[in-house]
C-alpha cells in the first residue's frame, strides 16, 4: 500500500523504453537462434573447391611501379631508445 503511489509516477516514455528493450532482446534472441541453427546444421565451413577466384586486374602502369622503402624499419632498428621503458 505504501508504494502504490509510485506506480502512477511512471512516464509513458519509460513504458515505451521498457517495451522497446524487451522487444529488442526477444528479436535478437530469435535471430541468434536462427543463426546458430544455420551454422550448426551445415557443418564446419570449408572453402569452395572448383571455383576459381576472380582474376586480379592490374594495369600496366601499376605493374611498372616498384616498391620503395619508407624508412620505418630502418628507423626502428637503428634507434636504441624505447618509448615503452622509462
């Protein structure tokens, strides 16, 4: 009896939020069950054999460009200063 007056203080926005969150949980639970069923039914995934991947399209200009060192590896290996040890 002493807590009955708090029930009238629930706003419609709170009711909507509660119903929407319960609906979202139920929807995600159903979706996870269907995903679990579809993944366990077919067995483990294996790559398809017999189908070749799409050929890689390279242009002549892209094939003429050589790789260049950026200097990061040389800079990391030549410095004796560690940024993690103080």
